[in-house]
C-alpha cells in the first residue's frame, strides 16, 4: 500500500512544480491553482493590491511566514497572519509581475487569475558572507545585499568574522575599515525592515593567521592558524572578544565557527594537548569554554560540524543545545553520513550549501 501511495503522489506533485516555476515566483511556491480569466495591469504599471491580515493560515508549517496570493480580474489580494507573510506576498507580487511583463513585451501585461498558497519548508534561510579575506564590503553594499536577499525570502544574514571586528582594547587588530558595534546596529535596524535577522559570528579557534602576524598576539598561538588552548592569555583575550562582539548583536544566534582545526596541538600546545586527553578532548573543552562565555548573554551557540562529526568523543562532550552547521567541500549524491552523527546524539542542525570559487575560472556549485 505504501508503494502504491508513492507512485500516485509523484504525478500529483510534478504538475505543481511545473506550474510554480512558470509564474516567476522565487522560491517556487508550494501550491499554485490557476483560475479562469486574467488581470490586466494598468497602463501606468501600478497594480491594484489589497492586503488582509487573517486569523488562520491553511497549513501549520511556518504559518507565520506564509501568505495566500489571489489574482482576480479586478485586482490582487495578499492575505497572511503576520506582517512577515504580507511582506513575502509583496515580494511574490513583484516577481510575478516582472515575469509577465517580460512575457508580454510591449503589449499590455495580462496575468492569469490564480490562487497561490506559499510558506517556507525551512524556518531559517540565510546567507553567510566571508568578510575576513580581502577587502571588507562597505555599508552600502551590505545593504544592497540585504535587499536582494529579501527578494529571495531569505530571513537571516551572517558575516563571517575573524579579525575584522574593531575591539576598543585592541585597536591594532582590525583593519581601518573593520566593523564596529554601531555599524552592526545600523545593519540590524536596516535588515529588520526586510524581515532579516542578523546572526552574530566570531571565529574563536582556527583561521587566526592574520591575528598572529602581529607580534603582540603570537604568544597566544598554537600553530600559525590555531589559538593555543593551553594558554590563559588565550582565554582572557577570547572572553573579551566574544563578549564584545556578541553584545553588538541583538539576535540570540551566535556562530563560534571552530572549523578546520586539524592541526590543533601540533605546535606550542602539543604538550598541553597530550597531557589533557588528546586533541578531541581539548577541542570539546574549548568549545565548552566559548559556550560558557556566550550562554549568560542569552546566545544560542552555533558551530561548524566538520571536526565534531569525525569523533563521537567530541559530540558526547558538547552541550546538548549546540546548533551544528553541516557543510562539505565535495559534491556528493548524499550528505546523510555527515548529518547522522548529530542526529543520533540529538543535536539540532542547519545545512550550509555553498560555492567553491578559489583556484577555478568559474564557481563550482
């Protein structure tokens, strides 16, 4: 009976996918039902749009971000239970009209009457921009990114940060165009208009090459890239840095990164790591220390899962409410084996698709 159900459901789903793509709404809406007739866009290009806040939504999945869009011959109606849903409905109207303008060319734009019911399958959908390598993007560019992201109905933004946040007590660390707390506040306020949340981010174990090039910080280094977990100076500095950066962000989500630390304990920290149970144990202890700094600030601590997934001895020692981020450089038909270690131990997780753009002429998706 189960097999019969699967065979039946695919022919039902595929027409909806085709229809959804044909109306130009991105991401493709969950359900599109065409109806008879057309809406003729006025010659001045300004549609008649009415908005209604409703009490209930047709489905439970992320209903607060869902909307119902109805195209009638006399105008367009957007319905949602929240301002966020109405905002996403407006974005879909813009996309839909742009799509049919392109189809119509110089002729009058005719939009088929239809009913769209749309909601995101994933509660959080966002973008992380690495601003720690090369020039730091300016505020105007970041704001343009936010506007563009909102058109794709993304709802969080994350700036990957190594050495680029300006710390009042360490003015030699960040470049002159580094981020400040006041700029983060400005970006948060701007993004909120587009229903985008700014997640916090501060790398705090690896990728510290640019920091360690400055002589003052070199006695806190294990290797040329990793902080030394055997040095009290390391934790004095990281506590100040994490608290300073975390307090600049309103969002409860904060990414401590801690990725690509394979060389941990191969430099100045070798003796400390050997005496304290090995690299896996020391790694987990370091994450716990970062967690203990951030938790009193009300943060939901996130981290990349590449190191933890390799060793159950690590995941067994991590706080249960850590939010794991799963990613890979290599293309694969399945990434289940990367996610399973976290699922088995009850961790919540996010997945991070991406593009490799180094050493290539064209990005590798």
